[in-house]
């Protein structure tokens, strides 16, 4: 957590049972050298005591627009922050922030800042899934706010479902990646990222698909955008994304190839995060295949290898990054792909390991570079993996080649 050392971080705590987890986030930030200015909403006081928050933070807790020694605490807190994190963020705080309704010190501070904001929602599943909450979060995301999605698990009152505040490790990792020393070190670069798994039609309703969620590709695209790059995301999945990233929706390997081929020749960096199907049905039926006709025999053919064709036509100065999902001999297999497909870098992950790869919020990878260097990134969030991948891209572009 070197990135937080000496930085001013406002930690906003709103009223939810998960408020106690904010204490761990504060403690870890202070231990890592950050200056933490805490804000609690009135409702947060119902869950944790201000004495604990003040004792662990770098300054006493702020609670009101009016009681503070300074007459305008929200502008001081907002203007001096390097980052504001709200954990937990209730549906009400999210709505107020999205609408610019400065109901209390926390929301007023969020509106009075130009710093990066990280919102960590926590609420019951029904509330989390309500269109008003999702629309407000989509709006905030489109404005560049980082949203750390809640997890599935036990909720207050014994219910189980999605809505549990992300664990402190995930929140800290999102803060770390938002503050990573990199700044705008990708300014002027045009970057293409592919994300998600392709879907190859069998008939009008059925497809051959895979379990890729697109989360890693989105994390890379969003971070490249934050670091100043002009980013196009070619994606098979629809996820909320920060405005400023151009999204090209595709479904099949062929469509992805067409979209990438158009952009790659003029791109500085191409990151093929997508899980492209290796096989597709030779013929997709126009209508729905009916079962009374018996079990169909589906003949498959190979899809185009997009990455290999990009490698074969790579323009001078372009950085081409592949991903390799492996279950055995991870490094050796990935090394083979790096050479065969003429890549500058390959990010290899062992998808058989727990918590790694498809659908998870975490990943553990080895980044292999064409010059033989290897960088190990142990189990971390996909934000952190994105940081490591883009750090390697930037470094390889600024280090003269032997
Ligand atoms: N890839 C691609 N086009 C394909 C298949 C894969 O561009 N038709 C890309 C992926 O986006 C990824 C990399 O190639 O960046 C490696 O994908 P992977 O499926 O691991 O490798 P394969 O080449 O399919 O090799 P294998 O089946 O032997 O694992």
C-alpha cells in the first residue's frame, strides 16, 4: 500500500450494519502512512461509536456541516482530499450523491471534491437490485466514480444474498489501484481492450459460451482511461462503464475480429483479455432446433485466432498483450503462446486454482514479457492485476529495447 503513504483520504461511513468494517479500512490506511479524515453520518452513529473512529483515524471524526471548528468543513475536506471512500454506502447516500442533494456533511463533501471517489455499497439484496439503486450507481460510474460491488453472503437479520459490503482487502485494493503512483502516464496512447467471452450461435436461441465475466477487461479499460489513454473496449458483456470509454458491443469471435482489425493498426496498445471461443458451429440454424427432430449433431470448426492475426500484422511500436487461461504447465504453455503469437507480453493465470480467473473478483497471474522477464502477482483483485499489467505495458514502452 505504498500508494497511500502521505495521501489525505476521507473515509465516509454511512448507516449500515457493515459500518464496523470501515474501522479495519481506516486502521490499515493509517498503518500504511495515509492521513485519514473520517466523516460519519447521523445514522452511522447507530452502528459504531465516534470515539473508536476518532481514536483510529488521523483527526477527530467530522459529523456535521455546522459543529466543526471550521465554518465550511465540507469544502476543506473535499478540496484537500486525494481520495474519498464511502464504506458502507447506503442506498440513500448513493441517491443523494447521484442527484447532488447535499443533505449532510458526507454528501456535501462528495460534491465539493475533484478527487477520485470510491463508493462501496452495502444493503439488502432487494435494495441492491432495485432499479433506482442500479441507475444511480450507473450514473455515478459514468462520471468516473469507482464502485466496489458488494459481495454475496450473510446479511443483517440472517438473510443471505448479494449486498454484503466488500471485504476490507478488496476496498483497500481499489483505493490502492486508484492512487497508484502512475498518474496520467498513458496520456496520448490509444488503447484497445477486448472483454468477455464470445458467444457462437447454434440456432436462433442457443449459443456456445464460456464463463468469462468481462471483469478483468473492464478493470484494464477503466484504469487505462484513468491513466489518460484514449480507450476503446470491444466487449461481449454489458457492464456499467465510466463515460469517456468507447464501447463496441460484439458477440462472436468473427465480430470481435472485425472490430479489433479495424482499430488495431492505429492503436498503441492492444490487450486481448477476452475469452474467445476456439470452436463454433459450422452452420447456425436460422430458427430454433426443435427436440422432436431428435438430438442434433453439431459440427464445429475453428474460430479465427484473433491474437495470432494481430501478432502477424503488428505495426512497429505497438504493444500487444495476450492472456492465457491454463490449467497445467501454466508458465511453459503461456511462454509458447507468447512466442507463437508474436506478443510483447502475456498474462498467464492458472484457472484451476481457487479464487482465480473466470467469474471471480480476484485473480493471480504471472506476467511474462518477450525479453524473458517474469512478474508474479499473487492473489489480488482484478483492479490490482490491471495496475500490474498496465505498469508493465508502460515500462516496456519507456524502456529502450536491447
Ligand atoms: N485468442 C484469440 N482468438 C482465439 C482464441 C484465443 O484472440 N480464437 C486470444 C485470447 O484473447 C487470449 C489468448 O488468445 O488473449 C490466449 O487464449 P487461450 O484460449 O488461452 O489460448 P489458445 O490460443 O486458444 O490455446 P489453447 O487452446 O492451446 O489453450
